[in-house]
C-alpha cells in the first residue's frame, strides 16, 4: 500500500515498507478506536493524564539533556499544563457521538474521529507538545503518529512510551500512539503524501508549516511568532514589568508566544526601564546590542543554534560582553524610527531571553511599530497590550493582526491558556491565514473531530392574521360613526366623488373635518402616491378613509406608509425575495400614527383586508407586501358596489375567484385559509353571474362583497401564485384590467398546477404535492359531485370555465385585443416579468421560464 502521489520524494523500498507499516498499524488502531464510547475514551484520557503528570519531571530532565537549552523548572510546568490544565478543560467535554444539540433549531452535532493523524512536534516544547497532542488525539479517538524534531526525538519517544503504557492498561487500542524517529526530510515528505494519513498536525518553524501545507491534505499547521507588547502610559508599570520577566524567562524564551519587542510610551520610558533593571533585567549598551545581534542569527537569518534558549550569562560569554548569572533578561534598545527598526536584526523572533525595547512618542506610532513587528514573522500569532485605557485596548485589538491579543497579561504563559485567562489550553496556537493556518484558535479537541450536523426537518409555524375590525352587509357604512377624529382625509377617485361617496362618508362622520383627495385613477403609480403623501403630510389627519376599488385602497396604503416613514423608497421595498420571512427589504415596525379605514366599492381585490398594495412602477406592476399595510378597519358595504357596470363587476369578481383558487393550492395554504377559499368559491360561482346580469340585486352584491373579502383573508395569509404573476405582466404591458387578465389565464393555470410538476417548490410545510387534490376537494365540498378525484376536479374546472363565459370574459389575449405581432415581440419580456413577480414564490410548483412562456402562449390563443 505504498501509495504516494507522483513526483513526490520516493524513499527506498525497504524504508517505504517500514513506513507503510506504521501507517497501516495506525489505521487498524483508528478502526478499533472508533468503536469506543465516551466513558471508555475518558478512562483512557484519565490514565494518560495521570501518567503524563507522574512523568512530568523525568520528561523535563530528558528534554533538557537532549536539546541542551531551556529551563528545567519551566519545562516541568509546561508538562503540567499539557496534562493537568488540559484535563481540567477536557474532563466534561463530550467528544463521542452527540456532543452538542440545539433542540429549538432541531440540530444535533455528532462527533466522529478523523482517523490517522500525523503530528509534527517542535524542539522547543518537545515533551509537552507530545503529551498534549497524544491526549487530545485519545480524547477524539484518533490514532496519532509522531514525527518529533530530529534533535528531540528521544524525549518525545519516552513521552509516548509513558502514555502508551498507561493507555494500554486503560484500553487504548494498540498502536494508537506511535513515533517515527527517522530524522530525514524524505520520510516526512513520504508521510505527508501517504494515502493512509488523514490529517497533518504541525507545530514547527516556517519550513515545516509550508511543507505540511503543500502536501495538499487537511491540516492544522501552526508556526513561529514574533510577539509585540505595547505598554501604554495608562498601564500598571510594575505589573507589566513582572509579567514580562516571568514570561520572557519562561523556559528561556524558546516558546513561540514569548514577548519579543516591547514598545513603551515616552512618558513612562524611564520609569519602565528602571523598573525592569530593578527587577533583574540588564540594559545593554549600543555596542553590546550589535554583538548580540551578530550572535543571535546565522548568516541565512535563521536562529543560531548555539544561542537558542541560552541563559543571559551564556549569551554574554558567546557574544563577548559582560553578563551575570543573576541577569534575567537582556534588554536591547532598538530604533524608534520604523524604517530603521525594520532593518534591525533584533526586530525578529528571539528564542532566547532577549527583549527589544522601542520608545514611542504616540499611540499611533506604537501601533505602527507593533504592526511592523508582527510583519517580521509574527502575523497571526500573539501580541499583548498593557493599558487601563479601554480605548487604547480597542484600537490595539482592531489594528494588530494576531490570533491572540492578551490584555494586561504575559504572552508566553498567557497564550497557552488557563493561567492568566480563560482561553483554551493548548500547545498548538493557530496563526490564521496570515501564518499559514486554517484557524486562529487555541487548537484543541474540537479541531480534531469531524463534526456531523444532524438537522431535523423543521416547518416554521404558520399564521392567520386578519385586520382587527371588519364590518359587512348592507348598512356596514354606519360603523363609521364610531370613529372619532378631528381631521380625516378621504382618498378616492374622481368618479366616486361624482357618485356622492364623499357626501355619504361625511354624513357618517359627525364632528370630523373631512378633506378629500380624489386624484387616484386605476393602477396608481409613483406620482399620484407622492402627491397624496404631500397632502397627508400637510393635513396630518388622524384618519385616512379609502373609498374605491383596489387601486384607491392600495394607493392609500402606500400614502400612509410613506407619510409615516418618509425615508423609505419604493425601490427598496419592492426588492425581489425568495422567502418573505427572510427578505432584505426593511418595512418599518411602528405604531401607526394614522388609522386607515378601507371601504371597497368593487367586490374583488380584497385589498381592504390584505397586506398587499399593487402599484405601477416604471411600466411594471410592483407589489408591496407587509402586514403593516393592512388597514385597521374594513367596511364592506355592498351598497357601494351597486353602481358597478357589468364589466367591472365581472372583472373584479373574477379577481376574487382567482384569489381563492390560488390561495387554496399555495405552499402557505392552511386549514384556516382553506376554509375561506372554499366559502369564497361557493359564493362566487352562483352570485357573480347574478350580479353581472342584475346590477341591482343587493343579495347577489352582498354575497359578492363578502366573498371578495373572504378570499382576501385567505390570500392575505396564503398568498397567490403564478396566475397573478402572468396577469400582472400582461396587465401592465397591454393595459388589460387586472380581473380580466386573471380570467384569461385561470383555466390554463388550474390545469398547469393540477399536472405533475417538472419542478416542485421547496417548502417544508408542503409535505406532498397536494394541489390536484385540493382542487378536487373544493369541487366536492361545494357540491359539484363526481365519483373520483379526477372527476371532482374536472367538474370544478368546467364550472369555472362556464362562469367565465357567463360573465363574458375574453378567453384569450387575442380576444382582449392584443395583436399577434405585439404578443410575439413582447413574449420573452413577459415571461421574464412573470418570473420576477413575487407571486410565484407561493405557487405549488416552480414555474420555469419556458413554462411561463408556454402559459402565455396558451393565454394568447385561448381554448
Ligand atoms: N392589494 C391587493 O391585495 C390587491 C389584490 C388584487 C388586486 N389588486 C389591485 O387592485 C387593482 C384593481 O382594483 P379593482 O378591480 O377594484 O379596480 P380599480 O380600483 O382599478 O377600479 C377600476 C375602475 O372602476 C371604477 N369603480 C370602482 N368602483 C366603482 C363602482 N362601485 N361603481 C362604478 N365604478 C367604480 C374606478 O373608478 C376605476 O375607474 C389592480 O391594480 C390590482 O393589481 C390589489
Ligand atoms: Fe388580484
């Protein structure tokens, strides 16, 4: 199974076989691991933690011996952090099966292991990193194969031995922990590209990070740092000084988050440097700084191994200046000028107890210097700011690009988490994309899991909203008497005013000053709305009374909206949307300052109860929809409809029928709206022809007025569908009245929605394609008969067609006066407009553009 990608370094066959052996044993271990439950895993973790704690001192000794640098006592502390602190963090965490859940959103998170993890560990934290990664791997049920730094392989191996022994006794699968000590780069490369390795977890220098990332496998790679520290004049200087000395001396500063360059405000420079010296730091002379700079880095810019992790005393003797065993940290004053500083060798990461100092005249300069330091190899890693001025902390946090920003705390010990703060304990400090990492996290068990999201189906709750008051039947107009207002504005059209509507309203509003705005014509556009708003703005009435057809009522809704929220624009409010509940357009959520009363003079639109207002904008019909548009009161006075000529009776009545038939099959239909749909159809079928033939038949008028409002209540909650989308498109293009445009398409749309959809509308509440059944149900409930579902449905469709003929609706666009040439030239544009119409969002099937074109064709030709 020595499968490696072509053109990658190839190792000798015998070595390859040996390496394959490690990986395949790890795979077997990983399979066994996956079978274990949380309790078994936690037993293993406990045993490993205990063994690691017991071995902490021995391992620190070994690390000192093998690497030859650092501070023994601190290495012990690191081993404790990697076991005790880690355990404290992990002990109640779930890492097997369901690890998290969100019942409200119906979501569970299920954890799975990754499989085989290849872990690179650094020379700087050689045993603590192994302890940490091994325990995290066990917690997540992953097999782990270590590639320790070549010069820290023995102590790493010993750490693994200790953990393996304890693990074995607690049930850790065999070979779940392994070390491959071969020092060559080829071996690493071979493993990086090995098919059996699922994940690479690198802690190391920039080269190791780059090589791991280049392998093209999922990985978390964390690299070097170069931490700047800013001491603002508002800082607690004594605390800052002790913190930095604790941190900079910690394991001789070989730990990557350690402080590297400290930027000190001018105002507190002397005080801070004096305090540093008093606490045991040595300020170097200019010449000594030069000498140290020469020692610290090899000619190629990498850290000089002789200097790595050495004490101040050793550094002094190596560089040729005086230092004592009591010196804790060497202070190197660096240039304040950013350009000079950038060129200085000591601006880089110094893995030894050497701290750069920069004097800063301003916060801005200090931030610039800290930024500059991070750009010298520390981007993404760690930084710190000492200040009590929150504004400075905020500016620092916004500006400096490091994964960890410590406030008033040391970086080396602080970044590992758990000592000075509540960060996640880690020995793997994500550096973000800036440092070649996928994360800025303090990497821990979460990063070593494949977390599966189990998301249960959820259908959002539905609603049934109606206006607070609806008055109906002859005499309903008397209900106006209960309205108390000093000023009312009557919105209407010129014809209605001519019919004496204004006087009638006035007669019912004793003591109220009634002004009239009667400029609203059919299909109102922006201009008339703007004029209306101006009148409302000037008059400031408490009451708007809209008396007229849908056009008037819609105009009044828009007038109130723009009067109350002048900052809104039609453009924004008519933005397209996929789901009205998530739409981008922002309708105001305010208490209305003006009450709106709607009195329809037609029986059709349902606008008196609906949340919609249809306006003509730029030659197209645009629909505003929001429950804030619903009138506060609907007065459905059938006597106001007696004056309708037969064509208007027919047009508006068919509109009401279309509302009911579209709402019935909508994806938002509910038992509530269904009841209204059925009743509306039941009333309209016999009464519309009666009202059409006998305009004075008050009984038929009353039934029609009520049916239109009832259908309005249904579509206010379930909305309409593709029929309205088509009607809006041709209505605007050819100037065909809304109701007749609906009539032209209705028979075709009924058959279209009753057929098997080519594309279903995704809707969690629509659990099966029930549109065909719903039509049949309506036919059956209203008594049209039929033995089978198909028959019931056919009878409804036939009855609808008969009604359209009875009220002499044009049955095609051609019959409505549209020429073939006109139709053909505008067909693509019409299909497009219908597709963009918000009405299709609730249609049970998604109309494809070509299907819309087909429906338009059918509408043009008719039967
Ligand atoms: N807001 C909604 O929920 C909703 C729903 C469907 C349709 N609409 C819209 O409503 C408009 C259509 O409304 P409509 O069908 O009520 O027609 P309409 O308001 O456009 O009026 C049409 C014509 O009929 C006249 N008229 C109205 N009532 C009369 C009466 N009693 N006697 C004599 N003449 C009368 C008007 O003066 C006008 O000239 C369209 O713009 C349509 O898009 C809105
Ligand atoms: Fe309509």
